[in-house]
C-alpha cells in the first residue's frame, strides 16, 4: 500500500522509465526509495533488457554496500527467468538478502527444486549452490535431501557442489552433523579429482576428528593428489599431515627424541616379525608414510605458493630430518613472489632456521636486505640472518649489518642493533668486536640508534661486566645528550648496578638527576630512585642527602608507581625503629648478582604451531586451529588402510564398476577370513604389502 | 574459509564489498584502517591482522587493498595467493586493476567473484574456464549485446571444469596457428660501493602465447637444461617427463600463460651487464651535496643495453637537485624525494653521466647513509644465463604451427649501494 503512495511521488520525479544508469547515479541519495522505485518498475516490466538493466543496477547497489532489500518481492519473481545472466544476478541478490526476508525467499525454493532435476549439469549445480547458500533454517530438510541426491549425481561437478553445500548446511544447522557425516563418508570414496579437495574441506569443517573415515581413502588421496586442483591440494595436504601424525611412528628416532631404553621397550611391544630386523635397522618407515612423502614432493614445483608452503610444512612435520632440506630451494624461490607471500614465507623460514641452521645457510645471501623492502620484510630477513649466524659466517653477516645500521629506515636500524646484540651473545668470538661496534654507534647522530645501542650494550655488559668500566664511563659522558627515556633508564640502571666500578662518576650522575627529576619520564624516575638507593648503600657518605632529596621528590610524584616505589625503597634502606627486619638485607636485595638476560629470537618456540597456519603467523591460537598430535609411540593397526588391494581397478572405466564392486566384496570377505586365521595362529604380519601376507600364509 | 572481501582504495574508501557467507559489517575494516594509520606507508601494513572476532588478510596491489575477512584457521598463503589470483583475473579481463575500472565493470566483477568462490572456497580460478562462463567485456560485444539482448554469461558448464585438463577449453579454432615463447630473465643483484657483487642471481620466466587449434601436445626442449637450478611449472607441465628427460611436455592453455619460472643459482657466476661509477656526498656545512653517476657496459655479450633507468630514493632532507645529464632526462619528485634518470640506450663510446649539486634543507643534519641506486635495464635477444631453447615439437594435431622464441634480459631488483 505504501509503495503505491511512493509510486505517485516517483511519477512526479518523472524519469523512472529512463533505463540510463547515469541518471540514477547522479540522483541525490536522499531519496533511496524513489530511486529503488524505478528499479522496481523496471523489474516488473515485460522487457528482458529492462529487467537485466535493473538487476545490474541492483547488484551495483549491493556491491557498494547499499541496502536494496525492499526490492526483494520484485526481484524474486525473476528467479525463473530464461535469461541466464538475469537469473544469475537474481541469485546474487537472493543469497545476499534471503536471510533477512525469509518468508519471501521461500517463494523461490520450488524453482530451485525443479532446476535440481534439470538435465543440464551446470544448471543442477548452480541451483544447488544457491539453494544451499540461502540461509533460511526452515528449508534445512529440503537442503539435506538435495545434498544427498547431488552426492550421488553422475556429474562430478554436481558432486563437488554438494560437498560445498555440506559445509553451508552445517553452519546453518549443526544438528545435521550425523547425517552430513554420512554424506561426507560417501563422497570421500569418490574417485574424481574434482571432488576430492572439496570433500576434504567439508571433512575438515564438519568432522575433523573422524580420522577413521580417512583410513580407507588414504592411499587414494595420496595417489590423486597431483591431479587435484591447486586449492584442493592445499586442504588435502594439511589434512594428511594431521592424519600422518596420528598413524605413523616418528621417523626422528636417531635424534635425541628417544633414548636407548625407550627404543627397546617400544619395539618389544611391537610385532615379533619386526623384531628380527631391529638389530640391523632401528626404524622402518611405514610404506604409507613414504607414499605420502613421495607423492607430495613434485608439488614443490607448483606455481601456487600456498601449495609449495603446504608441502614444505608437511616435510617439516613428517619427513626424516635429513630429507627436510629438499624444501629449502622451493621456499627460497617463493621469496621472489609478492610482498605478502614473502612475509608469510619469511616467518616460516624464521621458525625453521632456529632449529635447522644448515637448511638455509647456503642461501644466506637470499636474505640480504634491499633498501626498497617493506619494513616488516626487512625485520624478518634480519631475524633469519641472525638465526643463521655462526662462527664461520659471522664476519660476513656483521659486515652486512654495518650497512643496515646506516639505513634511513630507523625502525630497521634499531632492529639491526638488536640483531648485533644477539650475535654477540650467541657467538663468543665476536662479543668484543660487536661491543666495540656498538660503542662507536653511541656517537651516532640519530637518537633512536643511540638509544637502541645503549639498551643492547646494557644487556651485553650484564653478561660480562668485569672488564667494561671504560664503556660505562663513556656512557655516563653521553648521558646528558641522550633524551630517549629507555636509553636514559638503561644508563642509570648500569650506573647503579656497577656503581662500585665507577665510584667517582655515579654520584655525579645522581646529582644531575636530582636537578631534572621532576621533568623525566616515569621509567627514568624509577631508575633514578633505584640508583639513589644503591648508591646510598655503597657510598652513603657522599649521597645521603641527595638520596633523601630524590626520595622526597618521589614521595609527592603524580604517578602512584613512583610513590609506591619510593615508599618501599625508603623503608628498605633508611634505618628506623619500625623496620628493622628487612633493613639488614637491603644490600643483598638491591645488589644481588643478577642473571644476564637471554637475547633470543622472537620465533623461538613458534613451531608449537603447525607451520604455514594462521596461528603460526599470528603466534596465537586461532579459532578452529587443529593441534598436530605427537607421534604415537606404537603405530596403530596399519591394515585399516588396506582397501586399496584393488587399486589397479581404479583406472578402469566406469562401465566396469560392477565387476569392481564384486572384486571389492571378494576382497572384504577374504580379508575377514584372513584376519580370523591370523588371530587363531597368533601370527602377526605386516599387512602393509597387500599381496604378500597371502603367500606367506 | 574466505568470509568476505572488501576493496579499499588508498585513501581508505571501501568501494566494493562481497560476502560469501552471512554479511559482516564493514566496520570490521576499522581495525585495518588503524593498522594502516600506524604503518604510514601502505606497503608496511602487516598482511595478517587479528581483530576480536575475525582475522583480516590483506594484499596491496595497484594502489588498492584487497581485504578478506576470515573467521577460522586457514593457511594465510592460501588466502593471499587467492587474492592475487583475483587481482590477476581483473587485470586479465579489464586490462588493468584499478578503482575506476572495477567501478565501471562492477557487475562483471561481481559475477566473477561469485564464480571464483563458493562458500569461501575457490571454485573456478582458471582464466580459461572463467572466460567461458563470463565473457570479458569488449566494446563490440557490448554493442551486440544491447542490440540482440544476448548476454555475457554462458549457460553451459565450461568443458575445462570437468576434464582433467581444466586449463584448456575444447573446440579451439584458429586460422593462423602460432606458438610464441618469451624467455625473460631478470638479474637480481646487490652491488656494493666499490662495484663488487654482494649477491646476484638470475630469475627466469617463460611466458607463452599459444594459439593452436584443437588439442595440441607440445614438447619444448632446451640445449642446456642443467642450468636450471629450481623450477616451478604451470599445472599443465608433466612433471614426470621433466624429472626423467628434462623436457617440458604439456597440453597448453589457450592464449597467454606463464609456462614456467626458474632460478639460476647464485653459485654460478652471474654476468653483470653494467657497471656504475658513482659519487654521492653530502657536506657538513653549506646544506648541499654532490652527485655524480656514470654508467658503462660490463658484460653485455655484444648486445646493446636499452631502457636504462636509474631510480634514487633521496634522503628526506634533500630539497631540490640541480643536475645535468649528458644523455636522457632526469626528474626529481619533491613530494616523494625520488630521483629518476631515464637514460635510454647505453652508448659504449659515450658513457652517460649525471652530475650536479643537491641542495639540502637548512639546518638538517647530514644524512647518515647515501641513498642506494636502483637500476633498470633491458637487453633484447639475450638470456644472460645462456639458456637456449633447442626445439618445440607438436603432437596430436596435423597442421604445422608457426613457432617463435624470444629472449630478453632485464634488471630485476638490481641495487647499487653507495
């Protein structure tokens, strides 16, 4: 009714019948109803071209994020249009607004139901796509039925669409889980490369814990992998990585993972047949484990960076240590790609290079920084170079760092100084060289560089304070010119900590601080109080009055942390009748020898997250992150994967399906029979080779 | 996987949004704007961001941000790679990927996005498949469409989707059958102050343009395949043949595509085609500096160096330049502080030189570091690694195609430290 009212208004607007896009665009947006009214008129006209024009404009509105929901009744009428482009645009509209207009959306359902039976597979698929994208809970049973039917469709494209629909239905109504799992189970058996990626995606979303569904399809997935489309490859590889970690034993045994004793007990509990081979070879890789590694390796040559990364993480998490390095070259290759790709790849290399320097050392120069790199790329490269540093290459790396320190990008220059500090602590040969270099930087013109150097020098001095009173003196001289609070605080801390090494200078610094105390930053004030306390304990004759003055200033400071600290320090160091107990220990508390800080990589322990994941990138457990399990101590039954005995049949054309089924049944029967005998005789065989056991029996 | 996509221009306007699942309010982009504000330079915005309920993965291409909203764990490279594929597709369809073009073709863009993802999972990303479903806009076609009422959208399933060679459509017909291969090599290098090579490597790519009728099966072989250290292929290349025989055997996509990329390791000595003599200095007093750059040929294998260009990102304190170029023109952008010297062809008899003075902001301290020089160049008919295609054979079709191979060497990330 009210639409009619607006209708007359629009008539006065006068131009509703003009199909020109321009006119609508220049109309004032203050009258959205007016504008949409002419669209409505066009949509209800008899001319296809007018309808199409209107729909295009509607989609334009949706794209801009404008509300076009009041056109719903007019649009939904066109869902059965013969014009394919018009129909598709209507689909776009439906998917966008059906959730808001559930009742009206139901009008379109019958059209889709009809289309689901269309002889054209493309139309069947797109009908299912839209039907499942309409988030209207009332049609859940219809969707369920459509998915079940589509999962048995002859066209692999429709089956693929049904795999996608599974996820949509699951997010709409999680109660359908059990039924959906049945469909997933069925689709997992599908032998089309088209379906594989999508159904594994559905599996990951709906029931990632149902590892048992994978067993029978494991070998098939491994063999299909090369021919699956790129996106599916990524999903399958990451699922198989998780699967392998639950089903195979660790190939890393030679390392420190298991000690001698453990290994023995481990094999004692395993099959007797294996036992004979233990003496010669302590670890035999499951052939299925090998199959996975072998079939993913060619994918390192993929043009898709996500595929390469997923293979790299698979090797990192599953391959024997000496085989992991085959991924290096491919990862380094990815560094030529877009900046965002570089960012992710560098993050992963940073994690890898902490544990396995050798993998990336030959490619050290690929991580050299260019002045045109973005700051976060530069910092990551720096991180990796620092990880790679060892006695042999440290001089090259330090020379390279010298160039970086001078960079105009000050954040990066500061990061370089941190990196030099880390090299200095890690490689004792160069500690002195680095320290001297850093001291030279103290006379740098740039404040951030100086400040960062002070902070790093402070950390370095803590590790070996004995012979460096010269440097401390030097820093005291610089103190007046340094304004960065963190650097000032660091110098004050150093003065306090090693005040006995610089007995003449420290009180003087305190005197200067007393003058400027009120205008300093909070961290500087805290360190001033600290310095005062330490000097009071070691040299109370000279500093007693100064200390008291500073404590008085602190007492009335605006910041409560400083007031608290002052009160605490005063009670601790100044003897009075109330606080005898702690006073005795003041010296031991304040001047205790302190452990040196450990300078380590921000990427240490990042490998607790599976590489290549969002969680790894953010260093935070992301929603829906699936933890990689530890290797099982004892491999679960290998025979669960054994369905593939009929593997040669796989390649037969579909007309042979019946004979295939027959053979399959035969095999199942034979397998049951065989396992009975096996249990009877208490014989245990490795069933990995599917023919052999028969003969050996 | 991918929940929503927002396209944002460099001034921060969201000009397109697309949701594959429930609608997510565009206010989620505020977290991104915050990070963008912090990063100053758009290149410095971290590609992966975390917000209280979502994760944002962004790429920056052609002054546009492609921002995708993610709700659950997903390999970030998966999303990044996909977003770049979207940008590539736009480029392929419309010739460029810019705000204006996307706004002009918003319906086609929307149709494309609809086909490329289903429920956030990539559906059709192969350009050949997409082009069968949604035809790229051309002026002729839009005229025909308005007259006849036909549309740009196909109503049958693209043949490629079903076959195991999704990259090629069936029933391709040409009157002139041609196959062209461009071997393009880029030299990535860092040279230090004295001209010594700190780091150099060659990255190559073979771009193909194949217009052949039917289902041709091609084999491309090299004279010296051992040179190739690390390779990556278009999915059409049969990896097993490469492993065993070192030949590229493939059924090509129709039209333009990247056949392979390769890497020639830095262990091999990389020929550096030019040398740079430079002297950039800033004086302690007087607020000025000097600049003197000369470029000469080094190892050019007897070919001419063309398209020579030098780009220098000057320190912020440099206000203006007063230079003379013996060859070519130079420009200095006052806002971005970038000096570009377009030299053109390198004449070995008369070496190009750029010299003069730089004037600095009064009172600014002398810059700590001299700016590094980025060199751009091009050498036709030369693959600097020495790679040579020996032959191209075609099987499966009867006609005789016209074949051609072209070599080009370019400077990639070629940087001279000063």
